[in-house]
């Protein structure tokens, strides 16, 4: 007769690590990190954030880079579920907010498929953090009353939805993971009628070492970003004021790059 040991089910918590600095974590995020048995963390999670976890927590790096997927999503799903089914308190630690381009839906579905309890702890997303660093509100009364978060990255078999439908007066557009598509994005914005001199701000490595702010235009954003060496981990702000398409936008005479910290 074969005897098996039954372990009580653990739980999975998706925790938003925010953009970088540990002092931007929520109190709930810190509490979940300190209670974790094992933490599966992303490439962009800062070491200071991990330091907030309890000493007993096992730390497992599951980072992914474009073109290098030692940890494909299916493997991450399987590992966090396996750990929780063994009775462990699992934290899936993601940069920014888990629900903003964080593949949270797939991990929640994997957990629920086997009856595991799931909790999501929100974090500060890069758009909010960058806007705060710049002291530029994401919306402004009488100027922008709509905020759109969009990604420039999609699945291998998916077609990028593009930007043309997003260019509406009174809109702040924030692009995530779009640096490789900046030339295409610029062309789409121009075709949508956005003036070439519309100001664009690119924030790289927000709340991390090497943080950089690039102020440029729709016409020059791809070339200026390449010249500044901004290739990854950046958000792109395009503000379309309510009267921008009719009267043009503010002119930026030349690109301005600011290194922070």
C-alpha cells in the first residue's frame, strides 16, 4: 500500500513592486513579502524591494528579456502553482502593478484552475511614478481628460493594434514596452494628424539608478531616443491637448536629456 503525505494548500499573492524604490511599496505589499515562504521575482524588481522580505523566504528569479525566455510564462505558472500546492505561501513579485501589462490574468487562471486562493496587491505603475517625478499630472482640467495606457509589445502571433485610434483631443497616451516600435509609432501618430512638433517625453529607468528623462517631439522621438541610448525599461508620454489637432502643439526646439540621480 502506498502512503502519500497530504499538504494543506498554500496561497498565491501577486504583489506589485512598483517602479523601483522600496519606499514606494504599499504597506500591504511589505506585509505579504515578510510572510512569504517563496518569492518568484521579475528582472526589473530592485534589490532593495527584495530586501523587505523575511529572512526565511526562498527567492527565485524568473526574469524574462526580449528574445531570452529561460522562464516562459507557462513555466512560471507551473512553478508558482506547484509551490502553493505543496503548502507554501507564494508571492509572485512583479515590477509596477500586476494588472498593468503584467501577465496577471494567466497566473490567476492557473491558480484558480486547481482551486488555489489568489490575492492581488496593487503597485505603483510606471506611468504614475514617472508623472510624479516630472511633476506633470497625467490629466489636466481643460487640457486632457482621458488617460490611455498602451503597450508596444504583443505576442509572437498577434498583430500590434497600433495607435491611430488613440489619438483623440484631450488624451494623454502612455506607451509601455514600445522602444523598439518608436519609428512605427511616430509614423502612425503623424498619419493620425498629430503635428510633428507635438512634445513627447520618454522616461527611462524610473525610480532606479540611471533614471533619464528625454524631452523631444513626435518627429524626432525615435532618433533622439537612439542617440540618448534609451532602449528598454522606459515609458513614452504623448499628450494630445483638446485643441492640438486643430491648432498644433507646443514646439520643442531641441531634444533635452536629463539624467536624474
